[in-house]
C-alpha cells in the first residue's frame, strides 16, 4: 500500500512539473482596453448576447458605484489621478450647456443648462483594461483585469454618446504603479 501511494505521489509530482513547462504563457498584451455591453443594444438578440441578466447587471453596477461613492474602492479620473468619493458623486450629475434658438421671431439664440443625473440604469457598458497571456502550445488564454470603468449612455438633444465615468483598478500592483 505504501508503494502504491509513493508511486501515485511520484506520478502526480511529475505531472505538475511537466505541466509547468508546458503551461508557460507569453504576454500578448500588457494593456488592452475595450467596452463590453452589459445590456443588450437589440431586444431581438438572444438574452445572453451582449447582455447580463437584470439582477446580475444591477448587482455589478451597484457594487462598482457604491464602492466608489463610499470610498471602498479608490476611483481615478481619465488621466489616472485619484478622485475622492465626493468627486465620484459629482461625476454622476452630468451638466451640459446647450445653445438653443427661440422658435418664434426674432429667433434669438440663448444658452440653457441641462442637468442629467446618471442613474444605474444608464450604465450599459463596462470598459475593461486587461493583460492578456497566451499559451502557444494549446492556444489557451489568461486574461487579467487590471482596470474597470462604468460607461453610461447619454442622449443629449438626440445625440448619443458613451461616457466613461471613472476607473477602478482591482489589480493592486497596477494601481501602485500609477502612484509612482
């Protein structure tokens, strides 16, 4: 029985050692950034295409927003400067100045301030910053998320735009390098 246990342990050890050699992953990209829809842009798509089910989507967005607003997660602006929880709250109130023209003569133009509060339902995308590694032997990939940004859909005067709100870096090593 001891010999069988020793034999099995030896085989397990050799498999681990050989898989370490086989499993060397090469960096494909240290930084790649892209948006992922978390709410389907087309209701005719199958539910799982570019979509997270409602409860999971709501929990993801709530976790990101409340964590940044409460200071649980350090948030950063577009230029990777740390921002306070109060600044995160201010970002969620989108102020736009638009120039309008009166509809009756003399058709003068005037400026109007429009304030849109960004609500969780407006966040329909997540922007990811990732590191990708690839095993050249079997084409398997490892993706490491180094940053996430909620992206809100904004429609102002029938013009659609997508607004990344702030960044959070769950990869502490990446976040520490920002501070250097």
